[in-house]
C-alpha cells in the first residue's frame, strides 16, 4: 500500500502531518512518499493552498491535518 503526502518544505502543518502519519502507516504496512508541491506545477495548481494533502491512488484522504479515524477506516477497507 502506497500513500502520497503532498507537502512543502517550509510548512509546519506538513511536518506535523508527516510525523502523525508515520505510526499509522507502520500499523498498516504502508509506504509514504512525500512530494514537494512546489516542485511540480500540476500539483501546485491542484493543491497549493490545501497542503498538506494525503492521497492514495489519487484519492484525497485529508488535508491540513491528519484525520486519523478517517484514514484508519479507509486503510482498513482497502486492506
């Protein structure tokens, strides 16, 4: 299972979501790829003001803060 965290280097919310996501990803054996929104014009056009954004296969799971319950439920369903 592969999750994508759309982030930016100077964003404290991004760093907080990445840290909060780590134990949840470990629980489900998911890998997390952190992608810099500012390095990709297409991602920036989609998610500029929403970062951090957590995605799975292009589906937005949450943004701004980690919705642990929602993400846990989603990962349980697709497992």
